[in-house]
């Protein structure tokens, strides 16, 4: 049995300041908190230990690769680094304290430490979520841009990173100034926004947090990647076998991103809503700790999905392991240049390298026979742009940028 009986003796295991808030007098403190059994705390501690260790290792490795290899220092990869930095801060500023609290079965750093923990983890968690949305928008906007992306222009990406931190601060600072508050969560070994308070002040904050920091980023991600998949289908006639492979790969990536986003964050959001709007005691300590642990697993999952499933980073990771220079992706220069000369007037150009990615621009306005086929061994990244203005005949041009790989 994970949960112990609800009693004041259980609450007494927590710091007195926290217990006072849980059992009496704390503004909007809700019902009396119960604690997990020693076995329950041990299970949580083991889970948090693994999450903290692997999250720290994965995100540190991302930063090492970024600093070690210049080919990774591109605007789009800077967004990935921002995600890794926010996840790394969670592993450093949050997970060790909740791990230590779980091993002891009580919160260890007092009421002020609880507020600090809740603020810091909420800030970094929302930065990670907003960065994922900014990343999806950056991929989408690059796809529809009429010109080639400038790999040396960090202005747009820097603004996106600044936006993610400022936006997160806008939603995590209010509890420090009276719009809701930070306090003990679940069995009392973690801290977050107080989900149990039934006041209008707290409930309005929870609704806004759910809509603007969870549902909003999710909708942006689904929309942008949905448009990206649609663009892939538009060029499926250029090279059927290559396009099917590309479409399946990107579809797999998008599905994985969406599924893990939902698995990591939606249970936590649903738990928060049930605790806020449901009857007292609806969300038990053992039920509330599971979504909290799942949310922390995002610090382990994000580097794997967004970085190590990226061919560019993976090549550098292999090079780091073998102490050698990273190999480049396949080049299409010779075959593409020959094809361009052979098909005059068709909007097909040679490859252009942006952010160390290969681009192919192919006209959909020409008969299929006039469009050169690529070497099956080559695997270009495709981008969506307009045809150069120098072409006189009207053509419909679709190209596609897959920043999922390098």
C-alpha cells in the first residue's frame, strides 16, 4: 500500500511551516495532505534518481557536442540548445531536491525553499515547452520562406529564445506576487503551484496556465508540423521512392514528438485541473506524484527526440565516441549540376547548403519526365521556396526543409 492513512502524524513528518499550510490557516491550502508509505517514497526516489542522472548526462552531452563541433553552431540548433539548457537546469535545480526529499519522506529545505523550487522548476519547464513551439514555428517559417535561410543570421533565433524566457517569466512570477502561490505538491516531497486551492484567485491562474502554457504550445506544434507534412506530400511525385521514405521519416518524427509531449505533460495538466476543480481528496498523493514524475521525464526524452534522432548531431556524437572528424552528409553537387544544365528553363537548381543541410528546389509545374531523378544513395533535405524571378514561364515550385536531420 503506497499511501498511508490521512492523519496529522503523517503531516508532522513534513517541515512545520509546510504542515501548517496543509492542515490549517494556509491561504487556500485545501484538504489535509497525506504522505506515501516508505515503499512509495523509495519507488519515487529511484525514478527521480534515474531521471536526474540520465537527464543530466543527455543534456550535458548535447552542450558538449555543440561546443566541440562548429558545424552544429547554426540558428536552428541554437533553439535545441535552449531546450537542453532549460532541461539541464531542471536536473540541477529541481530533481536533486525532490530526490533527497523522497529518500527521507519529507521536504528538507523549508517553506522558502519550497517556493524557490516551485518557481525555478515551473520557469524552466515552461521555457522548454515554449521552445518546442518556437522550434516548430521556425521549421515551418523556414519551409515557406521565399529565400534561402541565412546560416549566419542568429537574430530571429535569438529573439525566439528571448521570447521563451520572457514569456515563461510572465507566467511564473505572478504566484510570487499574490496571483496563486507556490506550495507543497502531492505527498509533500515536491513543490509547485498550489493546485488544491478553491479560491477564484487560484482557479483563474490555473486556467490561464493550462491554456497559454500547455494547450497553446501544443496547438502551435501540431499546426506547424501538420503543414510540414502536407508540404512533403505535395512533392511526392518528384521522386516516388525517395519521397515516400522522406514522408515516412518525417511522419514518424512528428508522431513521436506529439506522443511524448502528450505523455509527459498532459497527465500533469489533467491532474492539476482535477485537483483544482474536482472535489477535495479526488487526487490522492500516489496519483498526483505519477504525473509529476512523467513531466520530469521530458528532460530525458527531449534530447533523444530533438537531438540524437537528428542525423547532424548523431554524426557528431559518433565522431566524439571514435575521436575522429564528423563525416558530412551526402553531396549532390555533381549530379544536380549536370541535371540542371540538361533541363534548361526548369526550376531545378543545384544544392544549397544552409545550416549544414542540403536543399533541393524542384518544379511541380513541369512534366515528370523533365525533372531529373536523384541518385538513390543520396538523401537530400528538401525545402519549400519560390522559383527564382529569372524564369519566364510560370511554374509551381514546392520545396521542403526537414530540419529534423542534418
